[in-house]
C-alpha cells in the first residue's frame, strides 16, 4: 500500500512532536525545585544526589517523547473516525 502525502505529513508531525517533548521534558525537570535540591541546591552541598541523573532522567526523557506522541496518535485516530 502506497503512502499518501497526508500520511507522511502526519508521521512527520508525530516525530517532530516527540522530539520537542523529549527536549522540553528534561528542561522542565531541571527547573523544578526538587531537582535543584538533588543536584546541589542544598545548603553546603547538603542533599546532593546525582543518582537522579540515572534513575529519573531517563524516565523523564522517555515520558517526554512518548506522552505527546501517544496524545497525537489518539487525536489523529479520533479525527479519522469522525471523517469516515
């Protein structure tokens, strides 16, 4: 089955949204007070815990990539069902 131009545009839009989410989620995560405390925002290096970079950050990136992609996919499928 050949792809149409609209399908390629939707696929490209989903990939772009996933990339933006994967970049935005860690930026938001780094700006939170909780993360700041773990990464050295405590008094005299109190509470420095760099394990959050290995435990939380991968999940933040994955969630940032997949949650917008999932929402986009559901919206596209809902739109297609309403059309036909």
